[in-house]
């Protein structure tokens, strides 16, 4: 991912890895979202949401503490559960404190 991970920085030239570790019970999904980057930063937050049919909806707090605890909402269509398969997730978070509104798409690879 190239872009702002921590407020006030453009992210150019760095690499950030975001990992979702999820567990499912019925339609409830819980777990952890974590990041590491090439600037030796890391963090993790609780993840919660639902999986209804093949639509995964999860939320987790912004990793940037300057953003006042804003929440990211994420939605994906799960098409495969085999190792190596990918899933694109659209995400958004509203503007809060010194942080602008943000949205985009991330692609996750099942491990």
C-alpha cells in the first residue's frame, strides 16, 4: 500500500503491510487488524463485523492516534477461501480531528 498510514506523511517510498486475522462464528466475524511498515512502525486494532452470504463487512479503528479513534468501514465480496486467493476490500473513513476523509480499495491474499 502506498499512501498515508500515519497522518502528516505521504508514504512515498515506504512499504506497509496490513494483516487481517479473522475468526467466524455463525455470521459474526472478529479478530485483529495489524500493520507494519518499512519505517519500523507497527500497530494493531480489534476487528469486528459480519459475513452474510459472501459479503464481508468489518470495522476497525484507524491506526493513526491523531485521528481521534475514527473507524474504518470495509466491505468485500468473498469469492474463494483457498490459500493464495485474493479478496478486494473497499474501505472508507470520515474526516475526524486533523485527518481528512479517506476511501479506497485494498487487496488481501489468503494465507
